[in-house]
C-alpha cells in the first residue's frame, strides 16, 4: 500500500469517527466552553466582591474617625459575616481595638470566623488572638459554667495537638498563662511540651 493510500485511509477513518461521535464531540466542546466561561465569570465576581468589601472596610475606617461608632459597628459586623480571608479578621481587630463590641459578642465573632471557610493558617491566628483576648485581666467569662482556663485551653488545644507552624506559639501562650496564674506545675507541663516539639 502506498503512503498516499495509507494517509487517505487514516483520513477516512477519522471522518467516520467524527461522524459517528459528532454529538459527543459537540457536547464535550460545549461543556469545556461552559466551564471556561464559568471560571471567568466566577473570577470576575470574586474580584468585584473584593473591591466592594475593601470599599466597605475603608468606609468603616472613615466612620471610626468621624466617631460614628454605631454605624462603624454595623459595617464591621457585615464584613465579618462575609467571612473574607483578609478583611473579616481585620474587621474583628477593629472591633477589639476600638472596644466597639461587648466581650461576649466578640467571643461569638471569634467563633464565627474560626468555624468559617477561611484559610486554615488564618483560623489558627484567630484562635491565638482569641486566646490572648481571653487572657486579658479585665475579661470576664459570660458563661459562668466555664472557667477562663477552660476557654483558653479549648481555643488553643487544636493548634497544640496539630503539626501547625503556630504550635509552639500556642504552647508558649498556655505556659505563660499558667505562669501568670501561679500554677507552676501546669506551666512546666507546657514547657516540656515546648521542649519536645522544638527537638
């Protein structure tokens, strides 16, 4: 068989294959186009949402400067509700730093962000910030059935029991909490845990 005849046969078999499977091929092409368009629109939507939330955050800063605390509080809580990786933790920081919200509500906000879909590393940082918030001298537990120690332990244990990059920081916080509380034996336990994890 000559090369031309072989090429012609290959071409014919390809045409036959395309004719037999035209519906499947069109479906595959249509699905690929829909996926590409979907990804494009999703990306554009996400960019638009980022712009809107950054504008809302900037507006909140202006409201704080103008001492419109209640308006700022509403905006900050809305930003936190969005569970945005970057702006929601910043909004929480503004709530705390400006003492806009009561302690028990701040704890609920911490928990909302910890249980959200934001990046795991950021969640761990929020846990650490929550533990430091709970350690404040003026913090009074709103739940009288749970001690401050239990709240802090519950907050940091998931980090301490993990292989997180924040493990040693969480362990140091627990050690320091017990040293401040005068509980040297418990502080020593966390000191030993810290020593083992640093080996």
